[in-house]
């Protein structure tokens, strides 16, 4: 501020203040933006995990009602696969022995890592 009797800021002072604000503003906003982006990614990951658990529950219910062999054939034909809100859920079956195998539910979405949930299923025979 000059001392020539006029109150106010000079043009140079105003330009310096604008430059300081222009430099400081992105430094403040960038961490907020990144935090918001990460929060959204975490929400998508949790939603994907819930969808994987829901699909595994569906497979378990189907197994309990129709039997393991029906569940295996349904998984091999891709009838458990679906898409919900841009989340792709796929189910695969890997035989381990003649009486047990592994069901794997995989949930994919573009902005998160694939989520895999694996469960062993066994055939019980009556004696």
C-alpha cells in the first residue's frame, strides 16, 4: 500500500494477491478431490463385495434346494452370471474330487480390482 494519501491497493499488490491465490487454490483443492475420488472407489468396492456375498448365498440356496449337481451344471452353463448396476458377476466351478468342488464368484467393475469370493461345496451321501 502506498502512502500518497489515497487509501487502497496498487495494481501490483492486487496482481500479487491474485497470483498467490492462484497458486494456493489448487494446492488446497487437489487433496479434497483425490479424497473424494478414493471415497467413491471404496464405496464401489464395498458394493461389489456385498454383491459377491449375495451371489454366493444364491448359489448356496440353490444347492440346498436342488442339489450340488444342479448347481454345478447351472454354473458351467453360466446361468448364475448377471450384471447389476455395472457390476458383472460371474460364477465358476472347479472340481476338486468326485465329492467336492470350489465355487468362485467374481465381481468386476471398471474402476475397482476384481473381487473373488470362494467357497467349498461337498456332496453328502446317505449311508
